C-alpha cells in the first residue's frame, strides 16, 4: 500500500525567479525560503545524526544534497 501525503497551498510566489506552481507545505513541515538558509552563499553544511551533509545550489539553480 502506497502512503498518502496531504499538502496544502501556502502562498503563490510572485518573484521572477520562481515562475513555477504555488509553494506547497506538507502538514507539520516548516516552510523556509532557500535564500534565508544560504544567506547569500551557494553552499550549506548540515549536521544530522552525527553525519555531515552538503547542500549546494548548482549553476542551473537546482539543489543537490550530498553526504
């Protein structure tokens, strides 16, 4: 049986960089803008359960998470 995910629309984006569909937040999830996380940079280190992960913005403006 496939688990179902319920989501709700939070706000429609109007910035020129984001011409995609409205932002969606999964129930109980925290919504944060990537510019807030990256603080003007292009890389972010995340510690989770004793391991370090690298989140970076690519040249094509995509996100890549590596261990």
